[in-house]
């Protein structure tokens, strides 16, 4: 009776009045299935989510924390990790201390500094000092150094003293002058792109070594200040066999392109294809009639388009062997990061889909649903150019009606999986206001003796915490995030159980192994402390 009451208590409504859930009935699954890159996300709500998960099962919660942190194999969500780590410091500072060495390994050194001003501040200074001294030793012996120096604060930033840096220098027993000199030498050995930019030494930049995020951030500057060499690099990159740019979020690719469109006056979110929007813009004048600034903008647009397409092709491939259909939500609430992520993921998955039926093809939906296909040799930006953008409500029901009708009328093979990339703010089921979309689809498919395909709900919402299914809904999977790394956890699912998929994902990526090491280190320290007494 209590459990039944709990299932009723978690029911809520989406923005479009559909029945949904504010919890999966498992706090760790809530954490696993939640993501946000909203700069205005609720910090305290994030902390409470982690605290609930930690109380429920500390081993899974810590593994989820590492998964949220991990740039290369996990979600790589900085703001979300920082709020969770802050909650961990409050709840269990010993765990937080043991996790510190894993932070620069899975994320970045500057995430470690979140502990400054808390109970673990002194431990952070000790850790930084140990690595700093080791880097000095390695530098003097012409050995590689860590990335610590890249993320350590400078004494002066924009003519203002950084008091964290001042305090850090004192903790390292260095004068401010000594700290500046050592930091400068260590950064020189790292060949940091920002230093070359500051010194206007563009000829020293090795573009093949520029990190993914830095490439996105500084590409305009590279075109402006070092155009010839940078264009040569792009051509060399095309011939390279090595995978790069796997650390970028999927939305980064679409965002680069769509931001460039906005610069030349094309607003992409008005219910037409980008190709049509371009034609409307240039319909009444020729290129030669454009002002000089506009011609420069257009040339820059072409250059960046070439770079974006090249970067897209240099990602590693994650291929699907199953009959998988990917569905991208383009409704109004998806504008910005969610939309950019959904479109990029839909293109990436469909390009790497081995299914004869759904290779180079996906479905977009809003007030209507459209099956969209493209040529296998089409460039990433060309695929986006021809997508018919509908930015209205979120009628997911039309998608499943299409899947069912096509299965019946065309006698198509059973779909193995459907991946829905959305903010999950679905419309209410027509004439069934008290039934969730998932339960409605199950009953509709059953009427025609068809099995509802396994469903992967991939949440890319800005800051919405609602779940279309709970831990009880077998045949479903809940994932979230903006990295294609998430695909690694869903390409070979056999048992579609939301909890089981979470546990297998965390296990596959060795987070439970790391948590075991953390707990063993803690037990060893506690034992040593008892012996000293």
C-alpha cells in the first residue's frame, strides 16, 4: 500500500499536460538519468539530488559522481559535477578527499579547486603542492609534466591580484615572483595555445595539438590571425586517419554552424529549412552587390563550414548493429543546447547505423513527425541545411502512430530499439489525460498484436527534472547528457531494465572499481589512525 501511494505521489504533468513522473522511484537512477548544461541550473536542487542518492546507496552514488565527471568516457558535465562534489564535501569529507586524485584524471585540475574554502581546503593545497613539486622535478629532468600548471591561477589577472594564487604561492613556500616564473616555465613546456595567443605568436601554434574545446573557442581568431597556416592545417586534417574531437559535446558541432548562420542574418528556428532561409536572404541581390563587410562574413562562413565538416568526420565511430530508429525532438522548448544536441546525435547515430531500414535516416517531431533521409556522402552542415524544422508543441504520439502504421501497412521488420532524444515535455495523450504516453503506446501496439519496440529515453533538457518512465517500466532505458560517450552504454543492451542498465554502464566504465579503491584507501587510513592511538 505504501509503495502504491508513493507511485501516485511522484506523478506530475509535463509543460504540455502529459502524465509524467518527478522521480524514477530510485534516487540513484534519478541522478543517472538527469543532465543539465543550463548556466542557471538550481545548485541546491542538484546537491539534494546527490545527497539523496548517497544516502540510498553510497557506492552507486559515488560511481554516478565519477560518471558525471568523466570527460572521455562519461557525461563530462562540469557544473553538475561541481554541485554534486560540493554536496559530497558536506555529507562525507573523507570520501571527498579520497576522490580528489581522480578529478584531474577524469576531468580537469580546476575542478579540484571547488574545495577551496571548505573543510578539505588544506588537503587540496597538499595535493597541489605534491604535484607541483613533482612537475618541477620532471621539468628539470626534461620529462613530461602534468596539466596542473595550465589550470593553476596566475598571480595577476587583468591587472587584479588573484588572492587564491597569492595564498597558493605561500602554501608552496614561494614568493609571488618565484611562483610566476615557475608557472611560466611549466606552461611553456606544455606548449599551451593560450600563451601563444597572448604573446601573438601564432606561428608557434601546432594546430594538430590544439585541444578540442580550444579549437572551438579560438577558430575565428586562427582564421583571422593565421589564415594561410590554419587552412593548410584543415587540409592536412582531412587526410589524417587519427580520430580527434571526441571530447566535444554533440551540440558543439551544430552550435558552431548555427551560430555562424546567425552572424550572416539567418535565423534557423522559423519552420523552414535552412536552405530555404538562405535562398530568401539572398533572393533580391547578387554577391557582388553586398557590402565589403558582408562579403567577408560570407567568406568566413564558408571557411568555418569547411572546418566544422572536417572536425565532424574526425570523430571516432560508435556503430549500431541492431535495427535502431532515432527520433529527434525539434519542438519550441528545445531551442538552444537541447535542439543542437538532438539534431547532432540524430545525424551521428543514423550515419553509424548498420540497419538497412534506418541508415542515413531519422525522424524529427514537434506538432507533426517527418521522416528525414539524406545521401550517405552528404556533409554534416548540408544535412542540417535540409532538415524541415518544426518548432511547435511535442506530439510524440504521432511518432508512435507512424511506427505502428508503417509496421502494419509496409510489413516492416520489428524495430529492436527506438532512441528518443528530447526534453521529455511530451503532449498529453489525446482523450486519455490520465494515462502516460508509454502506457498508451504499449496498449495501442498490443491491440494489433505488435510488440512495442524497446525505448531509450535520452534526456537533453536544459533543467527539467521529469521522467517519462520509472524503474518499474521494463523495456525502457533512461539516459541523459550531451556527449556521444553515452552511446557506449546503450549499443549492446540485452536486458532493458532501467536499474540494470545504469549498473552495467557504471561497471563497464570501471567506476565501481574506482569506488572500491576509494573505500579501501579510506579503510586503510582509518586502520592506521587507530594504530597510532
